[in-house]
């Protein structure tokens, strides 16, 4: 079982930066980790994913070049560095874990491919 707790959300002005963290309990080395977000009145959408070793990542086109996903397997923590924030980035951001076993190319983008989820952290970007 993996438990995930996000932190780092808050209120920021457009153009600013935030770094979200997702702390995991239990061993997460065999898991691909992902970030998703849900804006008010919208469905949850994929943001970024990172392979179990951190060697491979995939980022949604909507945030490519602005958001960077990374992980520290010693600290069991996944990060989402968000730069050049826009008002449309306002959402609840959640991290999730998907079992990859030994694959470093398991980079799912569907919510249904993820087993464990955190509660989420609110990010609000003011224009």
C-alpha cells in the first residue's frame, strides 16, 4: 500500500512559480508517479508523469516548457516545479502512483492506470 500526501500549493500571481511536493509512505521505487489537476467545473486532467527511476518523463502539451516533474527516491518524494504560471493553471493538483514493476518506460496518462492517489493541494493563480 502506498499513501501520498501533497504539499506546496497556494496563491501566486500570474507569471510566478510554485513547487509542489508529493511525499509517499512505503517503498515507491517500483511505481511510476504522476501529477493530475482538476479545475472547477472541469474533469481531472493529466499533467505529467515520471518513470520509476526518474530517467523518463512525459508532460502534457498545455504545460510543456513551464512545468517539470522530478523525483527523489531516497526521500520518497515527487516534485512538480511550476513556472510562468497562468490563471488557467488554477486547479487542485493531485499526485498518483502506478505500478511499473521493472519497466522504466511505463508512463501512463490515463487516470484509470493509477492505483493510489493523494488528497490534492490547491493552486490558485491570480491574474
